[in-house]
C-alpha cells in the first residue's frame, strides 16, 4: 500500500475524529441557543476568546472520553508494538496489516513501534481524569483551611499561613523527586498524606451541610448520614490500596483500587496546589469579611461556619472559577513535568509528559513521536487559559 | 524597618530549618538509605551488609542527631573498624583522627562529600551555580525587558487591537511549559528533519564558551514561559494606571500620548511587575531544571536531578538549602522593594 501524503493524513485524522466534531457542534449549538438562560457560562459565548478556549477544552474532553473509556477513536493498541513500524514517518501503511485492522500509522510510529496517534488519544484520558479532580481536591483543602484562617485571623492564621508558605518555598521539582520515588512509596508516606489530604472534602461537605441545615434536625440528620456514609466509603476505598501500608478494607468492600503510581502523583499534585489556593481564598475572604452582609449575618447570630461557607464563599466564586480554570491548566503542566522526568507514571504509560520525554531523545532525526503530544498539551493548556480569560472578562462586565 | 527586617529574617531562618529538616527526613528514610548503600557498595548486597554499611557511616543514629551533625551543633559520628582505623565525616583522607575537628557541619563550612560526583559538595555547588548564574543572567536580560515592553504596549490602550493580539500572545506563552517549547524549538531550529539547523540542540558546549548558536535556545525557552506571566501582570497594572485621574488630567492638559506613557504612567505601572518578577525566581528554578535536562547543560538544575535521582543526601541537602535561600531572599527583596516603590504602603 502507498504511504499517505500529508494532506491525506490530515483528512484521515479529521475523519476519525468525526464523533468529536459532532459532539462539539452539538454542545455549541445547544449552548448558543440557550445562552441567555445559562448565566456566566452562557455569557462566555459573547466573547470570541472564551469561545475558542472552551472549544479547545471541550475538544480534548470529548477526545479523552471517547478515546479512553469508550475506546472509540484509537486506531491501534496504545501499548501494542508492530514489528517493522519503528520510527516510521506519519502515514506509513501498517506492515502486514490484517483484515479489520486500521491500515496506517497516521502519525507514525515511535521508537518502540507503537502508534503515536493512539497514544496521544489515550494520553489525553490520563490528563482529563487527573487534572480536574486533583484541582477540585486542592480547592477543597484550600477553601477548608483558607476561610477560617481569614475569618478568625490571629494565631490560627499565622500557623496555617506559615505552613502554606513553607510548602510554597519548596522547589516543586525537588518535592516531586522526594515524594514520587519507588523508595518513598515503599515507606507508605504518600498513602499517609493521601489519608490527610482526602479527608478535607469530607470535612468540607460536613461543614457545608451542617451549617446550613442544623436548625432542621429532621432533614439534616438523614442527609448527613447519607452523604457522609457514601463519602466515607469512597474515602476508605480511595486510601486503602493493596500493596501499600494502608490496606485495611476487605476486597469485597473496597470499591476501587487506584493504580499505585497514580495515587502518588495525585497526592503530590494536590499537595503542591493547595497552598496557592489557600492563599487566594484567604485573600478574598479577608476582603469580603468586612462587607455589610457579613456583619448582618453576624448580628442575626449565624454560626461562624455558616457565614464562611454560605455568605463569604459564594461571593468569592468569580475569581475562584477563573483560578480554577487556570489551575487545571497548571496541573496539566505539572503532570507533564512528572511524566517528563519519568516520575510516578509506569514507563510504558501513554501520558503526554512521558511521551514527550521519550520522543525528545531522537528529536534531531525523528520529529513525529515528540511533536503530537507536545502540541496536544500546548493546545489543552492554551484552551484552559483562554477560557479563564474569557470568563474573567465576562464576569467583570456586570 | 529594623524590627520588620529582624522579624522577617527570623521567620526565614525557621522556614529554612523546617524545610531542610523535611528534606533530611525524606532522604534518610530507610528505603532511601538502603538504595544509597547499594549504589555505594554493590547492588547484590545482603541486608546484613547494608545494615553494617549504614552503621559504619553513622546512618543508623536517630534522625535528630544526624541532623544536628549535619548542621554542626553535635559532634559528628566516628567509627573504629577492626584494624583500629578511625573513619568519620570530619576526617578527610590523609588526616589523622586526633587532629580532625570534632564538629563539621554546615556551620563549620563543611557541606559534606557527594557520593555521586566523588567531590566535596561545596565545590560542585559553586561550579554548577556559576553555570546556572550565567544562564539566568541572560534569561533575565531577555525576559524582563521583553515582558515589560509587551505588557506596557498592551496595557496602554486597553481593548485595542494591539492589546488583544499581544494579550493572546502572552497567554500562549504562559500555556507553553518549557518541556513543550524546548522540544518545539529543537525540532524547528536544530533538527535535521526540518533542516534549518540554525542553532544547536544541546548547550553542553555553552558551559565553556557560550555563543548565540549554542546558548540562545535554552535562554529563550526559559524566558518565554516567565515572560508571558510578567507581561500579563504589567498589562493589568498599566491598564489600571491608565484609567486613573492624574492620567486623565495630563491628557486634558494636552500632554502627548507617548509622554504620558513614558513619564506619567510607567513608574506607577511597574510596581506590581517588580514584585512578580521577584516571585518568579522560584518558578524559574523549575524551568532551569527542565531546560538544563533537555539541553544537557550541566548546571544547578542538572545537579538537582542527579542528586535526587541517586539519593546523594549531602548534595541534595546543599541543593535544597541553596534553592530555599534563593526563594526566601527574593521574597524578602520583593516585599522591601514594594514598600520603596510604593510609599503609600507602610510596614506594620
């Protein structure tokens, strides 16, 4: 079979991504039709920059979801090696292709003869899974600590701020090198850190619901039992993993096991991000706590946590949403850094950082294994930054 | 002012001690020590051999004691082997055990001995820091003026077409981490696949003799990532200054636009970027590590990777001391400079 020309490669890729285009078109059509009813999200579609950012982000989310769990877009096994395809240029026909197999390596083969195109798509699922979730956890930690630090001030503030600055003064890469090595994982340190960090979302949820509904015990008690029950179950399933020192759940009760390396990466990314979130939340809360409606709530005799979580927090949402988008982008960069230094991820993992690192070794001769993941990471982070910029612009308008 | 400085210095000292203790703790965890023993001896060492190695070198003492020895407030560990020969941290090769000083931590100026490079740590750090200093100097020379020009041009007419395009440019810069832009630059400018071959893809030769051909790519790679962020801060602060009352007055008086920007707005607009530039130093360290790895420039960042990858405890401790001090000192400078630039703020 003839090798494909550049134009044909692009055409084939666009064709394979058809479901993504349909999905994108549907999301945009729906959002633009109902944009007046969608609040801040709808206003995003008034700003061209925000729309471009949103399109880039949604593109990767759709690619990740369709390529990852649904297994749709990938043309070959991301880990499978085909002999004779080592370092082949984009558009090379598959050596000895059988019936039903996709006949080309659209973006070529890497130095282990794996399909670059499929690896980029599989890699996007790793990023799209970890980055937003890790950011959510970092926000829960940052909010749960930042609000009381600002609201109560005094010694509490000094202590937590000192700890946050301590982590912030740590060079990130050094921290990663210290946390994400097999030797440290063996000691169980990351598992203990996971126990500490992942308890914060539970505390957050408990405080959030309890402060709102504590005047209505009939509603609150069953609600809290339900939410915390599910939460605790998830928490214990998350932290209890076979093969780590923290393994206490019987396997029939353990909902899921996070593959060893992923949990460590997750923990260290949350750990690095939460002090910055803490500082932002603290700064915003310090500003808002002097407002009249906070004083009004205090006069009404509301509890401290009610004021923090239901009066102050909702009013910090604008900057926090913007920072959330930026931080997902930053987390993506961090994940790439980890992969780039070969920390945490299994060596054959298709995540973008590892792939870039592998590809760069042969960069002077073969460009194609390193460039697609690099461009993928670039576009996703760019999309998130543009989205954040669009959101900021639109939220400042009113 | 003096009180403020003293308090800040005190906090800095506590922070530095806490951080180095954390690094010390992590590098002295048992699996790490075991790895160290095996890389020092051989990889098929039995557990007993590992333990006796650790004991001989004083690694089995309590953590606080080891940390005290490293600092230099406790007498350092000595070991007498079967033939009565005394070895220890303080005893340099060729030195008599009786003559050797009892304390030799960093307070005495002894940073220890690197197990990877087989050299005293202070020599390695000095040499590598000088190389990274050269890199950082050129990064700063490129990044700071570039970012300020970008930011001022974008911020002086908010919402204009220049503003839009320059802002988008700086957003794209912040969205390109060093390992992406470095790879892209090497691919475009130095690979034989594209064929431009304007620059070299490695900066190893730049360690002795830096020139445009082998040094530009690493410098640009680090500078671009930081530049976008500083430019955005400059733009925001410039845009804010341009809407203020005294600028409007100047315009109504008929001062020409270049004059307003250069003479009236610029100084006030540069306060915020100054802080940001200072706070960029810790992030630049990240970039340095990545770029030195990509371009194989054997500076401080490269040393960090080597030390961390091989659990070279004393080198790693020195690396973290240096980087923590850099971070803390730049924070202090940024705070003090902020007060000097902006007289409206008083130290409390």
